[in-house]
């Protein structure tokens, strides 16, 4: 439900603009008003899960998200919709931040944990792709209001189900980590950083606005790191970064998502503006990616990770993603979906279905029960930052190249396609860099140790790494 909301809105933006009277410049904030609090609060929400119990935080986030979705659906003017979207982003962050931490805690056995992380990865991908399909169907057949109303019955079912199914946990107590100063610093830094990135489309990367706000966000982040090194009960214990696998997985995650996220946004534009697909057929066109991810992450990937280790599965997965993006970088203006698009989508889906569970396993490998919430929040934060950065950079480059081609006399379809091709190729380069980073930094347990250690912690690593 939370991941779906990140994409379901994009298809309905023209209808929302016409209905509520958004200007062209303010329409982007229907998306940004959700992204800024979502990206900014993940770390804080994850730590709160460790302190007061992840179940409590998860259910509170679901309640906030569901109520805010109802308010979004009944909005009658831009101000109400943007305020409701901001609250919805808060609920999404609070819910998402602790989810992976709960998976690690609830499934300590290697095989069960691998299956659970595979299901987690599948749900993330399915939510994103279903958002495109559901957004088009609901907007075309009913109205844009229902892209938000659809969350309400899901939330009404999910909240009592979570109360009944999830085991109660007390957390380590607020006295173990009530670093108010650190919380203010990191939340301000992340929210300001996400805001700076998403606003680059309006102000440019070298503008005074971007440079000043970016410098302020960096200063706040450095102040937060300094605070964590000295605080008696830090919000983010720096010992988490001593693990080579954890630190490497976070960097790999940011680069992979930065490149991969371009496909979902720009491929939609290619299908609609160049090939002439409507909203529903666009969603159906992207759907094979979710099918491929589901087939891998729910079935084969957990077995492969348990047998060969997460690193051995991650590297070919990243290579397949890079190959799929490179193939999309060759789509022609007069292309065919079956010939030019679908063959590129399949390696993307297969690669992501392999890479995402392996990355999540490595990122959570050093997390203790006391720190799994903050590790989960950090993993999701890197995903959001990578997505925001990748989309801002690649869409800006695509638009600039398209404008240059139009100025040179190219037709509209050819100019648009040229911009998308450039963005896909740069996305492939970002994923290739993430592959090199993963190969250099990440380690799986030594083969001689796997038979004994795998029974206890398949992703455990030597701290010296």
C-alpha cells in the first residue's frame, strides 16, 4: 500500500491538475509533498521502533497513512491535498522504516529469513508496478479521488490484522536512545536534502537555491555524525557502519536504485509519448517486470542466497539490471513494444529479483535485535535518496538533451526518444558502478564456514571485513 502510493499518483497528475486547478509549477508538489517527509523521517522512525517496539510504530504508521489517504481523497483544493500528502508521507515513513527490521527479528532462521526478505522485495516491486496499472484504471473509470480511497479499506483490514498477528515487543526503552538533538539534526538534514534534490528540476543543479540548500543539508548531516560520535545514547550508533557488508550494501543500494528508478519513470513516458500507449496499457506494459521479480524473489532467489551466499547472487543480478537499462538505451522512435521494450524489461525484472533480496540480506547482516529498526530505516533511507537523486538527475539530463535535439530540428518523437536513450544509458552506468562497488567491498562467508554458520546466521560476516 505504501510503495503503491509512490507511483499510483503519477498517472493521475493531469486529472488532479484539471480538477483542483494546480499550476504547472506547483503540480510537482503533489509528489514532492509525500517524498520529503517520507525520506526525512525514515531514520528517526526506525530508531523509535527499536526504542518503543516496532509493532507499535508499524501500527501507528498504518493508522496515520490510512487516515491521511482518506483526507487526500476528499480534498477539494490544492492546499488541502498537499497538506494531506505531507501527513501521508509521515505515515508511510513510520510504517516502512520498521518493516525490514521486523522481518529480520521475526525470522531468525536462514531459510525462513531468505524467504521473508524475498517476499518483502516482491511486495516492493509489485506495489510500484501495480500503482501504474491501478492509477490508470481508477482515474479512467471512476475519478482520481479513488487512487487515495483505495488505501482506506486496505488500512482498515491491515491495522487489526497487525495487532493480532504480530508478536508484541517492548523495545529497549526510551532511556537507551532519546537523542533529541540528533533526531532534529538528521530529520532536518534528510528532509532538506530530499527537498533540494526534487527542486533541482525547477532551479537547476548549479543555481544559488540548490547550492545553498544543499550546503545547509550537508552541514546538518555532518553535525549529526559528530553528535552521534559523542552522544551517550546515539540515535544512530556508528558501530553499525563498522561492518564492511552493511556500509557497502548501503552505497550499492543508493546507486542501484538511482539507475533502476529511471526505468519506471522514463519508460512510462516513452510508452505514452512515443508509442502512444494509454494509462492502462502502460501499466500492463510495465507489469512483466513485476512478474519476473516475483518469480525470482519469491522462489529461486532465497534458495540461491541460502546455498551460494548473497554476494554471489547480487553481482549477476546487478549485471542483468545494467544490461536491461543499456538495452532500453537503444529503443528507437518508431519502436515496437514486443521487439524493443519487452526484451529489455525481462533482464531488469530478473536482475532486480535477484539483487534486491541479496542486498537486503547484506544490509541487515550485522543488525542486532536492538538495532534492527535503525538498520531497516537506514536501508529504506538510502533507497529514497537514491530514487530522488536518480530521478532528478536523469530526468534533467533527458529534458536537456531533448531540448537540444528539438533546437537542431529533430522531430518530437525522435527528440523525446533521444532524451530517454541518454537517461537509460546513464542509468546503466550508475548500476555498473554499483556492481564494481559491490564486487570490491562486499563479502560472503568463507565456503568452509558456511555449513556451520549458515544454520545460525547466513549473512554473518567477520567484523574485520
